[in-house]
């Protein structure tokens, strides 16, 4: 066999999971040949973003707070000059305006005031929680849900929903995005560079780092004294002339910081006290409050003073309210689910009453479903003060432990295999991240939270953060329970899977081998977890192209699954499917097809024809028929798979992109270049848009398009694509990765086809040496390269 090595991107083979209330689910790992994706189940298809018009008045702005917005006339005018759609600059180019300042200074209020005042002049206005990358993704996902009201997007991966929103923004203009509470300019840079059809308004506590993103950053200072006094009097409902002097004294004491002014004014109104009385209590506790460390912000002590005065009053009315505030201090400040706090009191309505009390004193913002509290208030609540009965070491330790228990109880089961629970995971993810950041030493519960979260992140194709959480969970479990504890094995297994998804295959294989060896010793050969670990090791070898290692492991695992679990167990079906995939990758369709046909039939009977595993089997059976030369059956099954994935997973799901690539490959094998090339071009465009330049599937798509151009006799288009693919694979995957070897062969073959044997033969020789060393003498890729070299030498004779 000579010629190019085409690369169908085979889907993952999902498998079993075990779980328990106090022990982590092992998870699954039946990796793909090229991409190592964790499957994502998406039951609906999204429409094309380019063709979807903007619903009139689209926005998600919080309610305006005009009665609290004072003293910002100059800043408002500056925003209007920079952003207003009628201005020459804003009308002719994308505008990014940043507003920076201290926490509680009123940045968000200013942005909200502008957005409400001008929202009818934009095609859409969307408020984005930009605190961390995950909340940006979640906010963009909500935009997709708003723009596609007829579609249930609850089971679509958050990154897919966010990517659709970005595509919609790219194809429409005249919108305004408000990135509120941004913490890192690097988080926003990719969005600001990509989205050039509208305007961006960014609020952040950071006063530096924005020069590269905005021409004229706007920095907010505290309110002027007159405006601060007016705000205090309005909030407290005390506008008489006699109150003005006392209000001015209090405003100066509070540093004219809007958040402190709002809290103080609310306290005076709610307690029917006076400005002088508030100031007297405030000054009586100054030394103690000045000794309270905040979050490093010089104004945090001012917030701490107001917090103590307010909480004293709240505690007298309802101690549960103070406890809730202490617990929420260990979570993200925004969008804390109210139901997360349920069960803390015997009275089912007690939590709602306590939250309402906190909202009355502006310590939190309360909606029907969520709670928000300022991070500076949280910092104070997390900081011990022996003189403050609400912030003793014991109270803070108890609140932290309670927050951990609440998160543990709220975590959904089956983080990878139950997409109906993904929205809940997305709601909890910012709180898990914040909670984990506050723990210097993990406990058993925090380790289990991190382990489960790492598995969810794998299901959402976020290997970097999944790896970080899995590493931390594995280290904590080993420290707490020992290296041989089953929990530690499960955590190490998830970590190996994260390495595998991130293409760190050497690390993945080494850790999988260690975990399997330990599991055999500790749990036994036939334990379900041991079977999973052996299957995962086989998948890692398959991803790395080590077929001589993968196939025997898969064969053993299938035999064991049948004996231990039975023919119809889902794990057995996955095991049979994976073994067939390995035979297929080895170029042995005669062994793959019978197994694939049996697996497909069983999956249709047990799981249903539209189950993602069933579609995976249909995809792989089509490829085996292609290898065997039965192109009629291959085309029929490939079309069936593509249609099913579009219907079930959506146009942009990576498995859908894989199906389109594979159908193009079958047309290419049939010599139907008129259908193959447009499909390959479509596939590459989608891969670049959805997955990015450096994703392994994108590299595969580019490789295959280059092969199609070469087959069409167009070396001028084929050779540059092959050269680019080879360079990218060397950089991303390494010199010895099987995909890199395939690219080197294909570039040599393109040179040969163009008659440039002086470049083709040395490249073939280099590739053959590497293939023998890495893959072995009899590997299909090695045989192909050897045949190509023989032919090239014959041509040069």
C-alpha cells in the first residue's frame, strides 16, 4: 500500500462509572485514536448564528438603580463620548472602554447606568460576569439560550453554547458587551480581539494592564463629598437641613466610598437611628476595625467597620442571617444558588427570612434564585478577630466546614454521563473554584469535591483546569488515606485521563500503568475498577499509536467483562467497541467488522439508535467498511452517523465535525473529489472556528484536505498545507507522535507527486527510521512509508 495516510478522527468509547456518597466515582476513559475527547451528549441542534436576526430589545441588564446613582456626571459624559453609537469614532471602529477602581467604588453602577440609558441605540446589550473565564463562558452561553428560545439548550456543553454566541456576535454588529468585574486583562484579550462588530465596556478593580486593550482607560475615584452626603441622605430618608452636617461628617469618615455609604444609609433607615448615632458607634470600634485585615485594599477596613456595625444589628434580630453571611464568605461573591443554603435551620422558611434581612441591610443582593455579596464583605467575614463575636476562630472554622458540606451535598451524581445535570454543575463551578482557593490544606471532602469537578471539566473539554483539580485531589487523597486507598486510585485514574485529553500521553500511560498495577494488588483482577483501569490504559496506548500494547489489553478486558459482568452490560459493550476500534486502527477490518456489527446491534437494542455510543459504533463500522473497500456501505453508514450527530449533538459538536471529515474521506477513497474536497474544506473551516488552530482534530482536518488537493493533482495547494500541518504537529505533538510521522510521510508523498524526489526520498528515509523505532517493523504506517520509499527510489532510478 502506498500513498497518503488519511486520518478519521474516531470518537471516544464511554464506559462504566461507580459512585458513592463518600467515595468518588471512578469515571471512564475509552479514548479516541486522535483527539482523546471525552464524549458530550447534546440532544438538540443549534441554528446557524449568521442567519439568526436580533430579537428586538435583546438585553440582560440588571434593574437600574437611578435613585442611588449620584455624583458621576463627568464619568457618564466620558463614557458617552467614548461609546455612544452616534459618535464618529464608535461608528467607524470597535471601541473598548475600561472603568477601573477600588471594590465598592461604583464601577458597575456607572456601567449599568450608561447601558440602560443607551440600550435602545444598540442592537443588543449583554451583561457578562467576567470574574473568571468560566463565568464569561456561562454568560455567553446564556446569550445563546436567549437568542434561541425555541431550543432546549440545557444539555449542550457550555463551551459549545459560548462558541455559538461568539459566532453570532461575529456575524452581527452594533451591539454592546459589558464585561463586569473583570479580574485579568488576559481573560478578555481573546474576546476583544475577535469581536470587532460592536463595543466593549469593561469594569475592573485593576487599574493597570488595560492599556493594550483600551485607548483611554477611565479610573473611578471616590465620590465628592457633596454627592456622598446626598447619597447618604437619600438612602436614609433623612433630607432635612439639620441632618446635613452630621451626614457630611459620617460621609468623610466612610471615605466617601459608595458601598460603605449605601450600607450606612440603609442601616440608619432600617434601625430608625441617626447619622450621629451611627458615627458614634462607628468611632467607638475604630481601633478594633483598623486592626482587621481585609483583602489588601486600603479601603477594606472601611468596609469592615460598616460590616461590624451592620452585623451587630442583624445578629440581634436573627443569628441565622449572620451564619449565612459567614458561610457565603467561602463561595464566589455572585450567583450563589439559594437552594445551596437550604437545610441549615429546622424551619424551612428560616433561610429565606434570614436572607431577606441581609438584603434589607444591603449586605447581599437577593433574587428569586440567587444571592450576591461583595467580596470585601466576604474578606472581613473570613478574617478572625478575637474582639468580634461574629468572627472568632471557631465561628470562622465552623462556617468554612459548613460551606464544604453544603457543596458536597449539592454536587450532582454522574458528572460525565448525565448532561441533564450539567447546568447545575455550571452554577456550582465558580463557587467550587473560590472555595478551593481558600483552602491551603485539603480535607477529605474538599478532595472529593475537586475529584468530581475534574470529571465534569473533562466532560466539558477543559483539560487544563481538570488536570489542576485532579492533581490536587490525588495528592490530598494520598496524604489523607494513603497511596493504596481505592479513593486515591480513582483520583489518580482521573488525573491520568486529564493528561491523556491534554495530549500528555507519556504521563498518562505511566500513571495508568501504576494505577492498574496497584488496583490488581489491592482490589483484585476482577474488580470492576480494575477492569476500567485496564481499559483506560489500553485507550492511552491506542491514542499513542501503540497498537501492539493496546490490542492485547483490550482483548483481555473484553474477556474479563464478559465473564464478570455479562454480554449485555454497558461496560462490556464499550469494551467490545474499543477492541474493534483497535483492530480498525491496525488496518484489520476483517477482525473489526464482526465485532462492530455485534456491538452496534447490541447498542441499538440496549441503548437506542440515537445514543452517542451507538452513533460512535456506527461511525467506526463505516470506517471499517471503507478500509475493506466496501464503499457503498461505508457511505450509507457515514451519512447515517452524520445525520444522527447533527440531529442529536448539533452542527458544531466535535463528533459532528469528525463525521463530516470521515464522510469526506470515504468520498475521497471512492475517487469522488467533487464531493470530498468541499466537505473537507467545510470541515476545516468548522474545526478552526470551533476548536482552534492547534487542536489535534484541526490538524487532522488540514492534513486530509491537503491529501484531497494532492489527489486532485493540485500540488500548489497540497504542499503548503502539508508543510504547515507537519510543523504544527512537531510543535504541538512532538517529533515522534504517530500523527507527526503520518504528516511527514504525507509531505514526502506530495513532494513525490510533484516530481521533487530530491526532497521526497530523504524525508521518506527519515520517516521510516522513526516509524520502525516508534511503531515497529510491521505497523501499517511503517509498511506504508516503506512502500512509498521503495516506489520513490524506483522512480529515481
